[in-house]
């Protein structure tokens, strides 16, 4: 097992080295409107957007964003955060021991470190991948929350994703793709770690120095 881990690590280092070579400072950045001067190798950006998908088999929309330091136009090291924003009604039976007469909804948010890698990022249209490790909270809310103390739980997720990216200008990019949120920990009644995961469509708008 240790030999396999070392081999994987070496392959990752080799891949990143090749990636840096492909995105050298001498190669101009191509955009949908032309080419830039290709001189910046350290930059950064902030991205905002939405992730629309599923949570325990029901539609869920998350809003948030991420950002950080960009190295060699290819590797971003930073952090990201997302929150559940639609009215997500919990499933029947999750709070069977609570005398509630009104609908109960879920609140969920997570934040943590994030890494993103873009392949051939100087090309006007290219591809990439990212991973967010999130730590946060999930809880139940209702109009009766002021009377009853409803359950809340710490959660941990890991969310890898793949995307296609479009260089609109030298400082603005649009990325579209998919992510899958894997739940690692959750003690919310009716929603274990597996239940808080799901597949999402991701759309992000990026602004920065690329």
C-alpha cells in the first residue's frame, strides 16, 4: 500500500511539472477576444456562482464561491464556501419525536480549503478539476424553532469536480461543469453522511489576475 501511495504521489508531481511546462510564461494567454502578453506567472482570482443538484434525492441549490493564489496560471490554492439557499423541506419521519405542526426545512453550509488545476489554461477554451474539503453545519428550521430546540449537526464533506473553462477576457473567465459532494460526517436525524451528498451542476464566474 505504501509503495502504491508513493507511486501515485510521484505521478502527481510529474503531472504538475508537465503542466507548468505547458503553461510557460512565454506562451501568451488566448481569450475569446484575442491574445494577451503572457508575462504573469503568479496571480489570483475570486469566483462566485451556484451549484444545482441533489441532496438525498431532492433538488437542492447551493450558492457560494471560492478563490486563492494562482501559481503558474494552472494551480489555484485557496478556500471555498457554499450554502443551501432553496427551501429544502425535510423528509417525513426525520423528526417523528417532535410535536411540530408546520413544515420543517434544512439549513446547510460548509467552508474549507480548496485546490484547482486547469490544464492548458492559456487556451481560450480548456478543462480542469478541483476539490473542496468542507467543514460546516446542517440544521432543521421551522416557524416553531423559537419554541422547540431543533437538531443541528457538524458536517464534513469532500467535493471534487470537473469543468470546462472559457477565457472571456484576460481578467474574466466562465467555468461550467459538475461536482459530486461526498458526505463524510453528519449526525442530523434522518440524514447520515451519505444522505448529505449528491451530484451537482456547477457554474462559476471568475475575476482576477490570470
